[in-house]
């Protein structure tokens, strides 16, 4: 418990003695007696009255509300810990717990090279590297200190995985791509495949075939990046070019990043989204789920794109894009309000 409190910078808000140990982290409604639970919102007050946990982490404001409410948990049975941001505290707590579990090989990857793995000529393997069953590491690849490859990972020739990065089962790195430090790449993701490009072959005005454009560039993934399961990140088209994911980029599952795209630092992309070739984002942009961003469009720094939107023109720094056709958030909701008014007027006209 002392380790957890130090990690999340928490203090005891009531006079109930804090247990020295706990079993695990849990949501409030499912928490057992020996679990630690998080309480973010007064909307879940009913769960608070029914929970069995002896330790709850919340904000000072909610703790003060509970103290005034007269709930019996405040004076007996439950220790309330307060932190400035409970949601951030939960994130830090899960990181702390995951590191502890990783120390006990939670995912079954032990240090060293599994006997079934294949390493090509000239592979450089740093200290503390783990290479799981049936992995293949191509000629001249570099695995820096602390890299963890889970089972059936393929690292192409001359690819580089920098220190303390972790690649989960069935990840494929094509040749010459680079994954930065402390990256996490989840199962089934492919980094460095060819982009989608074909030149039409014509006879007169008629298209009679498609000439493939072979992609000869690379992919560069920055530090502290997390890439979800079954994502695809295409390599750049020409030699010297790169598809770039900046430091701290976070991709959800099933995200596609087209050739020569560039994501600024801290960009978040939610599931099912597709960035076409040469699309880009500024630092800390947020892209919702099932979004399409067309070729060469830029989503500015700190901008936000709503789910299910089609982005066909640049979004300014700090701006918003919602819907199809693309509008700013305020324009989108004004348009819907007017549309609703027209629908209501139409219904009244029909009834007459």
C-alpha cells in the first residue's frame, strides 16, 4: 500500500486506519474487501453505499461531499484516499501494477532467446532482451537493451527496435523500419507494409491495367508510442522518405496509417480510423473513431475530430471537425438544430 500511495501521491482523508497491503485494483461495484477501488463521480453514489472495499481513492471535492453526507463508510470501515486527479491516479496505478506483473513474466516471456526462435546473420541483441517462441529476426536487425518480443514476432532485416520496447504476439516489422524507445506494439500489427498505390495503364482513354507503385521508404516510430492490435502502418513511397509517428503517439486498435503520413507528438487516434497518404496531424491532436482523413490534409495541433467524420480539408490548430460534410463542432450542431426544425415543420404541414 505504501508503494501505491507514493506512486499516485495520495493522502488519507478520514480517520479510518489504512490497510498495509491490498489484493488488487478494481472498479467500485466489483471490488472485494481487499481491493482498492476508484471513485470518480457522484453519479455512482449507489455503488459507493454497496461496495465492500476498505480503500477508496477519490478527489478532495468528492471526499468532502461524502464527509458531509453522513454515509457510515466515512467514519467506519473504509479508508478514503484523496488525489488531485483520480482518473490520472488510476492510470498511474495500473502502470505500477503492470510493471510489477511484468517482473513476474505475466505474459510468459523470459529473458534470453527461446530455442525455437531464429536470428539471422549480424543481428545485434542488447542486454536483458527477451525473444519468445518462433520469433524470426532478420539479418542485421538491432534489438536494444530490454526489448521484449512475444511469440511469433517477425523483425525484418536491418529493422531497429530501441530499448525497453515490447512487441506482442504476431507483430510484423518489415525491413529497415525503426521502433523507438519504450514503445508497446500490440498483437497482429504490421509496420512497414507497402502503401496503396497503382498507376493506371491505358490504351487510349480506357484503363487496361494497374501498375503497382513499389514503396521504397521506411517507417519511423518515436519514443513512448503505443500501437493497438491489428493496426497497419505503411512505409513511405520513395527512398529517403518516412511515415512518421512522433513521440507519445497513441493508436487504438484497427487504425490504418497511409504512406508518408506524419503524426505529431502525443496524437491520439481512436479505433477504425484511416489516414490516407501524406495526411498529417499536429502535436496532441485527437482523432475520434471511424474517421477518414483524405490525402494531404492536416489536422492541426490540439485539434479535435469527432467520431464518424470525413475530413476533407485542413483543420486549424485548436479547431474542431465533425460530420460529413465536414464542419466545425459549432457549425455541425447549428446545422442539425435547423434540420430538426425543418423536420418538425414538415410533420406539422403533413398533419394539416
